[in-house]
């Protein structure tokens, strides 16, 4: 891949984080990770326009996934966002309200999420080409 | 002038950095931490760094008012809405418009008002009591509590949907005993503050031994307790007296400091004639091994009554809870107190179920 897509993955569970990292890395993506919304926000503000897609958990300390999504949609409207949650309907509903592009419920099939990432990035590229 | 957030510990520095990153987002914030850790100070810092700092900062304590009064304070009322409503009165949501509404002790808000609050947070609209109209409101809601809201959700005393709506940004302030390095800067700050407020008082800054002792004390009342001690010291002019007034049960960790009066050999109060049951009981609550002057200063019936009744209450509560397998609603019924009072007392006396 000439220009690998760049992902930012955020989850306070380090096992999930490393699983996602390994998987997407092996699929040819350039991956950065953050353990909560605050760490993710600092990465994003440091490298604005670097990432193509953000995959974030919702219930996290400091800045929650919902908070992160709201801030990102305002500051970086072109960044595609996938929200993941394992805490019932409430956080998922709030993530949709915050305009996450896709909300997925855990447990999540990694291949399915990779498909979603591809679709979202293609959408973004199509838009930019038009 | 609001109090700045004082501290050099990792956790306080991180909170400062977080405040700096989120102050302009106006996302709902939930501040948690034990009583006296400085939740309002954090809320004030968020406000001061935000672009709402020229507007109002309106505070309401959700635990201090009965349900109906809290409702009319929050939303206001129209003339004639209820007996005694002689004229229209704006609520806090109106006064805080374009500014900040600080909901202190949100964990104590009655359930009925929690649903109403949720509606306002979802729709950005509220209706004063007795009014047919909904008004738009643009407030930044910062809530604080010393309760573990997840436990309150489990016990059905707090709405889960309201929790997630408030918990967008979560700031947890650790107790002072977990960030001892903040104690010296806090003393420095408050010492200077009180000195400037009461220039005639001649309290002294703690020397290194006293400071070590202060750092070893667990500060169950956190920064507020430390603040009070510094203030008291300005009046009493003796750190020794301050230590003597600190609750006994927390003092076992403090290394003993010899004072001049002890070196001078002032007669201790205990003698053998007195070493009977009576002194045994009294000595559980007052240190009898000090000089009579100091002892008489320490003996306050009110203080001893509180210490003694707390001790017995703690034992009775633990006893009943163990008997009913830590079923708190049953225990509350047996003890003939409300469920809320039981949770409060369990928290106050640090009665916790055994870890499985």
C-alpha cells in the first residue's frame, strides 16, 4: 500500500488496545493508540489532519468516548469515527447523538470492523475527489 | 476571586492539564472525590478558563434543599404557581444562562428531579413551575458528588441515563492522603492568604518536624480540614494544640513530637488512684497522659459525646450488616433509619462489606 490509512484507536483496556493494534497493523494500516479520551485528544491536537479514522471505546476516565467524539466532530469534521461500546444502550445512544459515523456493540468481529473502516475511508476519499 | 487549584502532585497537574484542554468545549462535566478535596475549586477553574468566564457561575447544593424547594430554585416559578408565590421568580437555569450551573452533591438529588434534569440536558429547554411555556437555556452543567454514582445506579438511587449524560468529562480528585506532596504548597498558600486576611494574627509556619507530622496525618476531611487547621493555628498560635484536636483514631500514624512542656516535666494527670474503670473509659476518647491544664482544655462533653456515639453506632451498624449478609435495605429497616442515612453513615464510619 503506497499510502497506508492512518487509524487512531482509543480504549482503556490495554488488552483490547494491543489486539486492535496487532490486527490493523498486520492489515497494512498505520496505527496509533491512546488509553483514554484525553490522551487521544492530545495526539489529535498534536497531529491534526494526520488520521483518517478514529475508533473509540465510550466509557473511559477523563474524557469519555462521547466527549472525544463531540470535540473531534467540531474540530476535525472530516475525521471518520467508529464508536464501540460494551455498556448497554445509553453510551451508544449518546455517541450517535454526538454524530459518530458508526456505533458498534461489543464483542466486535475484527474483520467486520475492518470492513467498516474501509467503507468509511472510501466514502471520505470519494467526497474529497468530487 | 476564586481559589486557584493548588498542588504539585501528578494527579493535580493532570487535572490542570485536562481543565486546560476541555474548558472551552462546554461538555458536561462530572467531578468526583471525597468531601473537602476541592471539587468546587475545580469547577471554578473550569469556569475561569472557559469563554464563559464573563457570565455567571451559579451554584446550587442539591443535598441542602428539600425536593420541592430545590425544584423551584432550579427552574423558577410563575406568580401564583403555588401558595406563597406572590411574584414571578427566575430559577438557576435562567440566572446561569450563557454561564455555568454548578450542581453540587448531584448524587443526593431526588429521583423525580433527576428525570426533570435529564429532560433539560437532553432538550436544552425547561419550564418554570406554573408556566405553560418551555424556555431555551444555554448553560454549561458541571456536577459534583462524593458518592460512587455507579453504586447509586446499582442501588437504584441514581438514574443511569443521567449518569452517562453528565459523565462526558470525568474529573476524579484523589484524597489528600494519596497526594501528600500537595500538603506543603497548600499550607504555604493558605498561610499567606489568612495572614493577609488577618494581619494582626501571629501564627507561624510549621517547621520541618511539624510539616512531616502534617504530611503523615491522613486528613479524612481533606483540604477543607487542612484549611481549618491553618486558620485555627493563626488564632491558637500552636501546632501542638492543632494536633491535639485532630480526631484520635487517625493519629496512630503520626510520629510523636516532644514538646517543651513535656521536657519540663509537667505533672501528668494520670495517677494510680485514678487508674480504674472510669479512667479506662475516658482514656478511650481523651489522652489522659497530658498535663492537667491541657487535659482540661481537651475535655469537651460535646466532642466526647460525638466520639463515643460514633464508636457505638459504627459497631452496631457493622453488627447488623453482618447479620443480614450486607443487605443494606434490610439493615436500614432493622436500625430504623432511612436507607440514605445508612449509606451516609457507612461512608462516614468507613464500614465496607468484606472483599470477596
